[in-house]
C-alpha cells in the first residue's frame, strides 16, 4: 500500500510538474522513468497472471462433487474380452491329432470350421482390503458353458519382493502360458503348448515369487497345486500333487532392447489319464497312463523398439523349448482286455516366433513349431503282448507347423487378424488353415505384462 | 546346499545393508519428474528415470528392468491421471514394494496436485483414449511444476527425516529460482497470446493454456487414434476456412503427419521438446521451458 502511494506520488510528480522535471537532473528523471517502467511491467505481468487464472477458473469444470458415497464407488474394475474367428480348414478338424503324442486334453486343435465364437472373458478385479487383492476371470464358451478361467487372491505388496497368489491361475511355466490368449500374437497356442500343457495350463494352488533386490530383474518362484489338469489328473490324495520351480532374469540393453530369459521345472502325477486310440484290427480303444510326468523348459523373449518407443515400430521375438519325461504304467483297452505294463517316454518340442509392427496399427508375424516324439518305451510292446500297431498314436513322428499372420489394431482395444498355417501335426497329411479373427476388449483394461 | 543358502542369505543381508545407507532411491516414471527430483533432492537422492523424452508416456512397456528398479524405490513419482495406466500397475503389482503403493508416502501422483484441464464430460471409449481424470500432461504449465515441487519436497522430508533441513533449503531455493523464471517466461511469451495452434496430440494443452494460445484442432482425430489420410486432408480443408498460426508436435510424436500438414498448408512447424531431453537444449526443467519458448518465438517470425 505504501509502495502504491509512493508510485502514485511519483507519477503525479512526473506528469503534473514538468517544470520541476525539466529542472531536475537528467539522471533522476531516468531513474524515475525506469522505476515507473518496471512497476508498469510488474503490474502488467500480474494482471496477465490474474487474467490467466480467471480464464482457467472459467474453463475449469466445477470441482467434482465429493466422491460418491454410494456403495457403487467400491465396485471392482470390470472388463470384457470379446473374440471370434472364421476358420477355413482344409482337412476335417475331427481327424486332427498331434501324431506321436498322447492327446493333451479337449481344448486343443484348430477348432471348428466356419464361424466360431471365441471364449468371452469377463474379468473382475479389485483390492480386497489393504492386504489383499482379488482377480476373477469367467470364460463363457461358445458351447454355452461357463468356466472359471482364473480366480485368485494375492497379497498387496506388504512382503518385500514377495508376491503370493492362491486360487486358480495360469501356471507360471515358461513365457506364453501366463499370458492371456487375447494378448497372444497368433490365433492359437504353439504345438508344444498343445502337446504338453493342454493348450494353456491352469493350476489350482499357490504360487509364490520373490524378486531379488538388485538392479536387474531376477525372480525365482515356486508353484504347488492339485495338478488336476493335463498332463496331470485329479487324484484322490492329500498333499501337493504338482510342484514347480521357475526363475526369470531380465534387463534392458540400451534404450531400444529388452529381454527376459527363464527356466521352469514342473513335476506332477497322472492317475488313469485316459486317451482314445485304435488297436491293430481298427477298433477304438481307451488307454490310460498312470505315473510321473516331469517337464522342464526354457524361454526367451526379446523386444525391440527404436529408443524404446513402440508406437511406430517395434519387434518382439520369443522362443520356448520344453522337454517332458513320463514314467509309469500304460493300460491298454481299459474297457476290454485291460492289459498293463511299464511306460516311459522322453519327448520335446519348441517354437520360435516374431511379430513386427512395421507401421502404426499394422503387424506381421511368423512362427515355426516343431515337436519330436522322441523315445517311447511301451512295456506291452516290448514284452510281445501287443504290437506297435496297437498304439498307432504313439508311433514316431516329428510334427511341424509354419504360421504367418498379419494383424491390424484400430486402437489398443481392438484387433483384427488374418492367419495362415501349414499344419503338419498329423502323421501323414498336411493341413492348410486360414483364420480371420477379431479380439476386442471393453471396460477397464489392465496393463499388459512384458 | 547349506553353504549355498548361507552365501545367499549373506548376500541378501549385504544388499539390504548397502541399501539402507545409500541415497534415497527415487523412481520417476517420466523425465520431468526425474529432473524435478534431482533439483529438489540433490546428492541425497539417486534418481532412476523410467522413460525418456522420445517415448510416448502412454505406451511404455512394463519391462523387467523397470520392475527391478521399482522393487528398490523409496519414492515413486509418476504423473497419474491414468497417463501410465498401461504399465505402472504391472510394475507396482509385481515389484512387491510396500513403500511405493498408492496411498503410501512413497507414491506421488503429480496430476492429483493440480487443477486438470479437459476433464471429459462423457466417458466412452468411442471418444478415443480419454483420461477420466482429465488431461494428464500437466507439467507444461510451470505453475503446476511449482505445486508438484512443494509436494515432492514434503515427501522427501517425510521419508528421509534426517535430511529434512537439506530438502527444505533446496526446495526454497528452487521455488525462488522457479518463480523468477516464470516471470521471465511469461514476459517472453506475452506476444504468443492468442496464437492458434494445430497440435498432434493433446500433449501441450497446459502449455497453450498457460501462454494464452488456442488449440484449434488436433492431428489425431481422437486422442490416441493415429490420423488417417482422409482425416489429414480434411484438416487441410478446415485450415483453409479457419487459418491457424502454427502446426506443433512434441518430440515423441511421429513426424510424418505434422510435416505433411505443415507442407500442405505452408504453416510453420514447431517441434517442442515436451520434456527434459526432448531436444538437445532441454537439459533440465529450466532449459526445457527456455527452449520451448525460444522455439515458439522462432516460429512466430
């Protein structure tokens, strides 16, 4: 206030008394002018600021009403994945088998011909309290069945570096198994997943991971559960029916490259794990395996994006190798002859794939699958009770598949994909498969894993 | 086996010991908050910058290296308002670090501290990649930076009480220098008022608002949706009817669309650093704004 008065006085002095001004020293006048100028600028800048603030106040929406007190404010995040495809399959999908391998459950293979609705996945997730959070995925199948895809609770970071999940979850074996199908780069799972993990292995159990407190990503984990899904079976026994350990290591190389490598080992048991084959006269028979099923695998994923900005262009490479050993007894024709003797197999498989986003929205990808039916010792054949022709599905084979795809993503919530596969999983004949697929997500969309 | 476990335990203890005595670890989601943490924390903090100026902050991969760094963080400074929604939740969930969970003193979401612009009235993904909390690119109004700086100083003092006086002094010094700089920038930017701008994405909204410039249209038809040729041709026609003064993009945007548009319309094209490191000149928060204003000035003449 005092300052304002002074300015007013100074201004009055400067303008009202020019005679005095003329008489005064030039230096004084200059000084006064300077001061007036700087004050003027000061006021102008403050007025500008006020104008800006006023404008902001006018533009800004009314302050949001206090968070709604209704109980709906606690509603969890909900998202829905819608997917479907048109499949053109050269060979009858009923005849599709992975030759040389015991079939891995019902959810494998190229699916039906013509239009197919995919699984519609409803995801619900939220914090439960300060200590736990929950996650639930319900899949409605095109056959109008509802499946609990995942349902687990996990701790909310209170234990240093330790994440513990309990419930039903996608098993942490390898890399791709843990990723939801809607985020895959191809329509279907690699053959090695179809042969060894039933497409995608789910475990009812507990998983614990520990992230080491070091500047690179180094994680170890254990998983234990009921092991009810292929390659295990539900067994009427207490304790841990499947156990697994895994380790991951990852880091960046410069700004543009990042990678993760991993290794997993899983042991489970099967009890009367049945599959259908044909005996040498051509009758359909049901055989069953009982014994240990142990599997190990290594996985590698590498991502590239110029300067780490994947918006324009990026490339993702991934590869996995798995080997499974089964050791136990194989029963032949459980409904009829019901012969049983030892069984031992060592089989392996791998895939490599790459997906390149060559311009915004567009990606192209290639994948190559290979399996090796390896070494299979069937006691009933070795002891002469039956011939190799009684186990045609277990004859030596090296299934192969080559796949190419191109996909277009109008936004990060929608994707259209065209895929062509030359599938040589059957013993003698190849199959040309064309898929046209859509995958869309609506509602809250969670962040994707690496 | 026993010796192996023993060695592992010893290594773990050693790591914990070293961590306890080292500088405060700050995980900054984006470069502007890394620069701010460095200004305010000095040599008492060790700042990890999770992304760089050439990366679109909406689209960072939740890379293993980021998870590892989040694991050891004492303070995470992110933008919030869903800017990092595509990657930050994975980091927080998988890092297993209780100190930096939202709601804890170790997690700071900058956008929560300022008044946000463009809060959508209608939440529908048909509107593109919109942010329910409002436009998240808040740091390009330096007044917002000052508010965030106050909060960062507060958090540093809270987490590292032993050095509270140090942070207090650094904070005061920064605020004084920042206020002077704002006065300088506002004086320099006064003649930019009223300029009409075509911006690639709504990433400079706060800057334009602060300087009194107007964003007349965007190159993206809707937030996060890349422009089609048809949309760009439409923009050229609209710009003939209602001319603008300049075309603008930030360092991480694809150059093609704005270059094409500038060429077709003859409008000057300005590439702004957007954040620290976006241009060679934008080395810290002060030079970020110096360079931004210099580039805008240059395009005006």
